[in-house]
C-alpha cells in the first residue's frame, strides 16, 4: 500500500468540503446556514432547541410554515397580535433575520421531540 494515512484523510476532508459547498448552493441554503441556527438559538430558552418542547407551556416552532412564522413575527412586532413577551422581542429582528429563522424552524418535522 502506497497511500499515506494523511493522504487518505486529506482526500476525505476534501470530499467533505466539496459536499458542504454543494449543500450551500441549494435552495436550503438559508435553513442550513450557521447564521440562521445562531439567530434561532435566541428562541431556544422558551421554544426549545430546534423549536421542540418537552412540555407545551410555550408554542413549538418546529415545522411551522415559513409564511405563518413571518406573519406571526410581524404581527407581534406591530402589535396587531396581542402578546406578553413576543412583541418587544419580534421588534428586535430585521425582516431578513426573521426570514432566516423561519427557514431554520421550518426544516424540522412538527412535534418530534429530540
Ligand atoms: C421569554 C420566552 C420567549 C422567548 C425567548 C421567545 N418566545 Fe416566542 N413566544 C413566547 C410566548 C409566551 C408566546 C405566546 C405569545 C406571547 O404571549 O408573547 C410566543 C409565541 C411565539 C410565536 C407564535 C407561535 C404560534 O403558534 O403562533 C412565534 C412564531 C414565536 N413565539 C417565535 C419566537 C422566536 C422566533 C423567538 C426567538 C427570536 C422567540 N419566539 C423567543 C415566549 C418566548
């Protein structure tokens, strides 16, 4: 065998990198992006990691259709939907950030506790 271990590892890493790049070019770009996941972590304290909850004290976000999510956030922000905490919170995000979070939560199946 003439293959060195580092050569094989290098090739494997190269392939992993290439497939990552391919993923980033698909329509799922926004859902998969680290930025979307980072923004969504702001919500994990109340809505659960990846939008899943063990109990139903707060509304789950996983699997919510993106249009429903964006509408909910906008109506919290403009006060047309009454809220306790979501109003001021929703105001803190730009439209672009809300879309990124919508894509992030929508990619997970509904009601599937992790
Ligand atoms: C401090 C707890 C808390 C945090 C943090 C929080 N939420 Fe909420 N969320 C709530 C509560 C409580 C409600 C119910 C409405 C209300 O009273 O504000 C709600 C409702 C919602 C709804 C409506 C759900 C439905 O079924 O219609 C959406 C969408 C939502 N939150 C998104 C988010 C997002 C996105 C974040 C992160 C940026 C976030 N929330 C962070 C407590 C929280």
